[in-house]
């Protein structure tokens, strides 16, 4: 029984890492890049900067998973989590600023703004309100919300990622059900608000 629980926990951790924030943000930026006409000004430059600030720099937090000598696993995980928040808190707004200044395609700037506000939301809920909303659930639901907001019903199969990440976080014993629900709900609401504020009409399939 204990061995079965251990395998379940490992599978949950693996799925959590495969669906982590930098991986999904890189996949999202790449997909959007392929949807924008090549004639759009600063397309390649905007994509490169978006990948740097939304994917590559945040991925550096994984180096903090390397444990110090004789360090407890729980302490290593906490150190990586703190490092991840700090890196994202710096990288996302910096990316938003750079993308706005170079005149990148509007969707890249909107995505950077979305990630900035979601990170701030997690900090408010987790650090100030001491709740522990799931960053993994927030990181999955944001891209899913963007895709459904823009593309409508054709993107709804992506909703399967929400119960998948919920199961993964429960299996990994990182969060309970309501912590994943709070993280996901917060991220979805912020995503919709930011896309609307940037002037994107829902269900049009237009990302430029």
C-alpha cells in the first residue's frame, strides 16, 4: 500500500513538472507566434523576447532543485518555490516592459501582463493571506483560458488539463482540492480581464 502511494506521488510530481509554468508559457508563445502573420511588425523579435522572459529565465528556478549537501528534501522544495516566485516576479514585468517598448505583437505583451498579475495574485493570497493557492493550477489555467477566450469551442479540449493538474497536485501531496480551485479561478479571472483590457474580442481567433 505504501509503495503504491509512493508511485502515485512520483507520478503526480512528474506531471506537475511537465505542466509547470515556464514550459506551458513557452508552448503558448510558440503557438501564438505561428498564428500571427509574418508581416506583423517585430514578430520574430517579440517572440524571442517573450520566450526569454516568459520561459527561459523562469526555467532557471529549476536549478534550485539541486539540493545542498545533506539538505532535507522539504527544504530544497521550499527553496525552489521561493526562488521561482522571486524570478517570476522580476522576469514577467520586465518582459511586459520590454515587449511594450519594442512594439511587439499585442498578444505577447498581453500574455506578459497576464503572468505578471497572476504572480502578484499568488503572492497576495499565499504570502499576505497565508492561504497556499496552487501556482501549478494557476499556471495551467491561464494558458487554457487564453486559448478558449481567443479560439472558443475548438480550444475546449484543453480543459482536460485542469482536472489533470488538480489530480497531480493532490497525488504529489502539494495541495488540496480547494487550493487548486482557488489558484485556477484567480488565474482565469485575471486572464480574461487582461485580454479584455488589451482589446482582444473573445472567440474571434484574432491574436494580433
